[in-house]
C-alpha cells in the first residue's frame, strides 16, 4: 500500500520539528515523491548524512510503502 504525502511530511516533521517540508507527488500515482526538506539539524552534516536523517525519519517505509523518493535537503540560509 502506498504512502500519502501527508504521512511522509508528518514523519519527517515528527523527527525534525524545525523542518520546513514540501512533498510533491511526481507522477500522481502515490508512489513516486520528491521531498524538499530544510532543517537546522542538517548543520555540519554531509549530503549523505542529511539524507540518512530523512530516511530514518521515515521509519523503514522506503522500499515498503514508499517506492521512490527524490530528496533535496538544505540548511536554513538565515543561520
């Protein structure tokens, strides 16, 4: 069963309360999403580590309920 974009957003915000999150359904099929996540918790971390934090927030849903997720992560510019 596919995940809804609101559920993806909820899980990320739950793990990173300061995060600004935008989710797009890329194909309209509920299976291929893009996530744009900006969070102070990414400060000092490599891009790979930032993506790992997002995957951890999804609590194992990648490959199960969530088929494909394109990630763009960033740190707030006003830091």
